[in-house]
C-alpha cells in the first residue's frame, strides 16, 4: 500500500510541475490519436459487451456476465463515448485523449480486480 501512496504523490508532483513541452503533439495530431484510440475503445466495448450478454455460461453465473456487460457499458459511456464526441467536435483535445486512454486503463484495472476477487 505504501508504494501506491508514493506513486500518487509522484503523479501529483508531476501534474503540479507540468510545463508545456514544445515538442508535444499538436491539437490535430492529438485529435487523430484520440479518434484512433476511440475506435479501438469502441471495438473493445462491443466485443466484451456482446460476448458477456450472449455468453453461454452456466445459468447460475449468468447474472455475473450481465453485470460485467453493464459495467463495461457504463465505463464506455463515461470515458470512451465522451472522448469520441470531443474529438468529433474538435474541442479540448487533451481531455479527449485522456478520456480515450482512460477506458482501456480502467478496463484492465477492473479485469484484474475481478480475477483477484474470484481467484
């Protein structure tokens, strides 16, 4: 637990001391990257949601599959879809890219949490 707190403190220091890098991506490049990651997010969401909703698992665990489908859909609606909408409207490219990256990161964290919980 101590490492997590140190990591959060390090991230806070990095964010607070942030200075724009002249070699950073331009708004157009950020928009293109957001659209690419957003399309991949959408594909991941569709594959997971459809496979969970139509899974042929045991009826006793069907509820868990449906709940996983709902959680992944909610996660996509909170991160992936707003990222695509912001990129489409060409507003706030950094926020859009951060939201697009947040979906797979949160998905991996939830997947690991599920593995630990049911192992």
